[in-house]
């Protein structure tokens, strides 16, 4: 198996990745479950788990962040919390013998351009500036395009709604290939 191949979890839809390896999928799901268990001990959530082979080495990347506080205010993960989660995941992976090969484990924050993956992300981050890419070009007033940038209005009836400069765009959930927060600097 040459080249680069990966499994990213959580995925928007299993139908979006029909060619992924069942073994990679099974391992990624187990890694995600253990990562969630570890993150909860630090009052954090798992944003994304990536399990892939890079140049002959398996890499597990976990992006985690603090859960909002009781008033719904966003909080951010610290370096110490990332370290704690990393140690816990490493221990859990060893105990459960989830990954059959040697691997590198990386735990970090999701970064300033946090990916939006779960449907709840599209509600939680409503009002924020986002960038969205679609699988197929979508017809718009300015012609077909796959890239959208604007203020996220939310997820309504399986449509991601974004306010752009020219008006509101409704993107079918199943067409979202990638979405993340973005900022104007």
C-alpha cells in the first residue's frame, strides 16, 4: 500500500468515504472512543481524530478543546490539558492494543481555524465567520462554485446556512466536504 491514505473521524457521513479501508475505519473508531474517554477527564471534547499512514509511519492526531462553560462561553484547552489527554490516550491505546503497528500520537487544540464536523458545531458556532468547501460546484448568482465564506447562520433542515456579502447561501449538508472557522486579519 503505497502513498498517503487516511481516515478522519468523526465523519459527516459514512457514504462520503466509500473507498476507505474497513480495518482503518475500525481502528479509527476505536481510537476515537478512547480519545473521547480521555478528553472527558479534562472537561474537554474531541473535535477530530485523524489516523493515517504518512511515509510508512502511522500517525494518530487528536484535536481536543474545552467544552463551553455553564453560561455557554467558549473556553480553550491548555498545553497541560493536551499533555494529560495525550498520556491517557497513549496508555489506553497500549492497554487495549488498538493499533497493530508502531505509531506517533499527537494531541493538540483544533487551532484558530477549528474544523466544523458534527452537526452541533454548525449550531454552536452560528454567528462566526466560516469557510466551507463543497464536493460539487453549487449554482449561485455569481456562477457555479465550491468555496463559500461568510457568517454561519446555522444548520436548518439539513442545510448549512451562510450569510455572504451578496446574500444568504443554503448548502445541503451532504455536500459539505470541509468546513472550518476563519478570521479576517
